[in-house]
C-alpha cells in the first residue's frame, strides 16, 4: 500500500464469509473496473494486523461492511468499523457502506445507515449494481477533488515541514504502543485521524481560531496518551 485513495473500497468481513465475499463481491466488483482492497491479498506481510487495517481504511474511498452474526461478534471487524466511522462520523461522505448478508440486529451505531440487503439470493445481482453505483465516484466528487487540490497547491498556511513532523511522530507513537491493549491502539488511531483531518482542513481552508483550538485539544490528548503508555510526550516525538 502506497498512496492515499489507492483503492475504491476496502472489504471488512468475517473470515467465515471469505468464499461468499470472493464470489459475490471481490470478483464482480473488480470486473466493474473497481480497485478493491481485501486482507488476505493486499495486506503487507510482516506488518501488525491493526496497522494493516488502519492503512487499508485510510487508503480506500469506501469501506464495505459484510454484516453477519460472525462479523458483529468479531473484535477485528469492530475495530475496522470504528476506524471507518472516525473518518466520516456524520456519514456525509458515505464512506461506510453496510451490506446485510445474514439477518441479524444491526449495532446501534450502524442503525442510522441505510444498508444493502443481500439476504435474498435472487436479488443479489440488483443489490450489487446499486453497490457499484454507490462506490463509483460521481462527477461532483471528482470536481471537488480537483478544486481542493488546486486550492491546496496554490498556497496554504500549513508548512510541509510541520505536517512531516506530525506524520513521523504519529508513526513513532504507533510503533511504541503496538503491543498495548486494543483500546489504547484504537485511541491512538482515532487521534491520528483527527489530527490528519485538522491539518487537511487548514491546508484547504486556511487557519482559523476553530482549527487552532481543535488542534490544541488533539495534541493535548496525544501528549497524555503518549506520556502514559510510551514514556514520552507526543511533543517529544515531534521534535525528535
């Protein structure tokens, strides 16, 4: 995995549904010229699973949730779901696409989202076409991306050196806590995504009191987490 936006979609599923995913999602979606990320083929060898999951979601425009009772019970898929929701908490970007594959009660945090119903075998083809349409970028999205890139390239108040230092510090902190409890790793991943979004907003729209205040809150939380679980503050890592 190398570039942000490298994939059109990442598939989050329980390993028990691998055959179903291959037959009904992976091959059909790739036949529709979509670039799909799936764990057993695209995760980097020798990299911790949590990091591979985080990178897959960061580098995919959409995350597909293959919802079954096994998916709901899996701690790994819940981690993937939470990471994806952090990126789009209000679902404005429709980055999270639930696919109900077996009848089950949806978690409360997903109940607000309209899902695609794959429980009826006779309707899978129709629902898959709806899914392909939801994944493919619309013209306004493409235009917005071009406009945002133009604004960013025309000059912004975020120095590249500062972004680079924060990025390196986040990577260092992730390595330092990689063997910690699940909740600690999740907290770091959530704060990392908030910081990236904050820097991106400043790069596109310019600095403001709101953006600076939000960054201060994020850095405060990162400093506390790093000091408690890595033995040094996030500021120390940024300046190292």
